[in-house]
């Protein structure tokens, strides 16, 4: 399990986020970004926090959890500041 992915991603209140089955989109004051989720990765939103989890076989999906966390955090920062 990734050390980074143990932490939630803070979602700015000015940001609109839509979580689909295989993609997540961010819309903010600086534009809009859509990211496809890697296989085996699931997201859950609790208030202003976004958590990145993996499901299934740990050997295949656990390494992608940290990568997806970084991509999502950078997308959220990119459209909001």
C-alpha cells in the first residue's frame, strides 16, 4: 500500500468533481480535466476529502494506488489554483 494513498486528497470547495464508473472529472475556475481510473482503483468522497482505494489482487493493483493518488491530486490542484 502506498504511503501517499493513506492520506486523503483535499478537494477545494470551488471545485466540482464527478466520479463515474471508470473516470473522474474536475471542473474549477481554471478549466476542466478528466482522468480515466486505472483498473482495480476505486474512489470514495467524504465531505471535502477524496480517498483512493484498490480492490482485488494486491500484487497488481496496489502499485497503481499511489500513481492514481498523485494524478488525482495534481488534477485537483491544476484546475483550482
